[in-house]
């Protein structure tokens, strides 16, 4: 398939919103699709569906999570709520479960959906996002509560919600911490990378830590959205560059060397291809690009003009 290689495809949504006028009230409802994710075996696609009404409730008057086979057959609603934004977040490694969360205030929460049975298990009373362990038995969650450092930290919990325990507390590193961002378990299971940000100017710092809470190491400051490569030997991370007054996408290898790739538009994660040879991201001017770091090559995705951030695309 052209520049992507024979085994690569892109799935993305058209970000132009679909609108419908209510005949009863004359109120405009906006329908949006987002957060598409292919299952590990690439046979199914999960996505979020959102209905918003800017006049009455703003974003997410209702929302749902759907799954469909990649040939378009058997579309099914897995989850629906009329109170908050339901966000599909991560497939489990075996492809039978889905980590998701509902964002609302107050009352947000994280949960696991059994894709076959539809059973929903709440695992945290926060919209924490999180990441699966490679064996699918545990989930790491970035929890922060109202900016209270004594409650903010990284927690590891069993996939059924049992035995939650903190592996990193904001108290371990001096500073006025205000929140936690992206977190991801390494493919080999030995490290977790995460970002934390301080009250002053929301400066973010990226760290790695062992799953047992040892070996805390600072990776870089002014960073966003670290993501492991599929082999776990490299990280893609966005770093604010003061000299260029822009976010730069870097690849960090196992020796700690930073290789600049390109200016990036947002703080959304760049996405690795399944073979780890390419990165999908949005450039500073809004173009959708694919970079091959080892070959020092970058291509613009043809036919995708000024698309939405990478949260609207998947390999």
C-alpha cells in the first residue's frame, strides 16, 4: 500500500461533524466519532460515538463505545451513558477486554469491558486512562485527586479491580505537583513510563519506574505523551524546545540518546506502527505525517488534509 508497506493501513475518522436539527426544539445536536483503535489481531475496531448539545449541556450529552469487525460486519454497542464522555482507551493484549473511562465532573471512573460478554467492571473512581501489563493481568493507573499530593500517584491494580497499590507518590519528588498524564507499561514488562506536571505553568516531567516502585529515573522535562516502541527499546516523546518555540517529536533509544524527528502540533501521543519502523503524528502545520526514524524519511499521508489529532487515527 504505497509508502506504508504492504502490511500497513491507516484507519481515521473524517473530523467534519455531522449535524442534525431537532424538529421539536430547534436545537442543533452534533454527532462525533473519535478514538478508533484496532484490536491486537486487527480483526475488530473500537471507537467512541458522541452526541453533544452546546446550548444545554455542552460536550457529551450522551456517549457510547462501539466495536465493529474490520470488514464492517457485526457492529455492536458495548457501553452507553447519558452522563459523561465514555472514552475507549486501550485493548488488552489478548484482545478480549477493553480499558475505558467516563469523564464527567463529579463522578468520573475507569472500567474494563469484556468485549464478548459486555460485562463492565469498575476499577477506579477516576477517569485515569492507564495501561495494561504485557500479560494482561494488571493495569497501571495515573491517579490524581483534586490536586492533593498525598493522594496523587501511580497505582497498579489487578484487571478485576482488586488489590490496588501505589508504586509512586507525588511526595517522592519535591515540588508542587498538580496532576499526572500519559502512562504506559513497556512491552517487556520491566518499566513504566509516565508524565507528571507541576502547578507552575503546568511544566511536565517524564519518568520511568519499575512496576514494583523502584528505579525511578527522570527522562526529560517539558515533555508530553511518551510511547514505547513495540520492541520496548525506544520511546517516542514530545518535548518543548525553547529555542524553536515549538514541540519537537523525538525518539529516545535504549542508551538515552535523543533523535529529533519533526515539529509536532499537539500533545497527543505519536503512534508506532506494529513493526516499530514508523511513527504517525500531526505536524505543527496540521498535516498528518508518517516518519521512518531509522531511515530519516518523512512522508505526508496522501488524501488527508488537515486532519484531527492522532487520537482520531490508528494503524
